[in-house]
C-alpha cells in the first residue's frame, strides 16, 4: 500500500550499495522486523555486518497486566527482540539496548541520549543507519529520528524505514517531493524469515490475555508488512547544528 503521492514506484534498493557496518535502530522491539526484515535478511545473507540498537524497553504495551508487570514484560520483549533478529541473521552479540522508557522518548535529555547512542555505535561505527522515518505516526518514532540522528556521522548513509505510515499516516506525513530519495525493497523469498522474526514478538500477538486494553498488532498490518515492498526514504544529513 503506497500513498497517492507515491503512485510512481520508487526504484529498487540494491543492498550491495549500502556501506557497512549497517545499524538498524528500533524504538520498540518489532519495529525492525516489521519495517526492514527483508532488507536485513538480504544484508546478512551477503555477509554484511549488521548491528541492532533498541531504544526503549517496550514495557508500555500492556500497562494493566498483572501477569506481565513492566520489568517482566521488558525482559521478555528484549528476549523476543533478540530472537527475531537472529531469524534475520543478526546475532545477539551485535545487539545493544538502551532500556529507555517506552512511550516517553520525547521526554529525555537529547544530549544524554545522543551520547548513549554514540557509545553503542562505537562498537562498530556505522556506514549505514536504518531508522524510523521522521514522521512515522508514533511519538517515540518521531522522537527517535531527532535523538538518534544527532549521533549519526555525516559520512554515514541514513535510510528511514516505515512502520505505521501506510496505515496511520496522513498525506503530510509522507515525504514531500525532494525531501528524500525513495527506495523500495521487495520481500520476495525472505517472507518466511521475516514472518518468523515478527512471530517472535508473541507479547504483541496475543500472548498476554489479562489486559483487554493492551496492544496487539493488527493482522492486516502484519500482512501488509510481510507482503511488502519495504519502503525506505534516504535523507541527506541535516545541516550542522552546534550542540
Ligand atoms: Zn515502534
């Protein structure tokens, strides 16, 4: 599903053109699987060095659950995240998690977050960073764009991926003409591995039954993500700002 402003199909993204190491940044566990599972498969199949950075604990999805209070939920979601990434070829020792509070990213001190992201990136300075689009319709995703973007070197390629944009985005949330270079990446044969990566997130797929208002990924949204194509918007680094 592509917005009307994207009626002309973007060109296909060739994963061999992305310099490594490649980092995928996820505000919540499952964003990376839904948004770029197929591209991550392709990159790791090519032998590219792929790392993953998780910003929040994901612990706000079921706030009323007694069986899964926040610490337990956060621990389980971290385990799910690493399991899903392993399906995509990213080993646990190439994952980093900051443990910030789910739902509250915009409240953090930008300098502290930038420094924490910088410390994570120092393990393998990124040649390419995949991060949610600046207007992907979730407050944490939008906050992540600024917080993480400040830690990305101007030499690295930065490709924005989409999670909620096709279902929840308004016309103004899509990139304006000349705001970004769009790419598409077909899911193709990676569908089963992408599906396994998404399925690793059982807490988001109905595992928790004692919080009726808790979050569950809509089947239609998951199907759309599995059908693809994945969309990427490549942006130039922002003009230099004095911190
Ligand atoms: Zn998210």
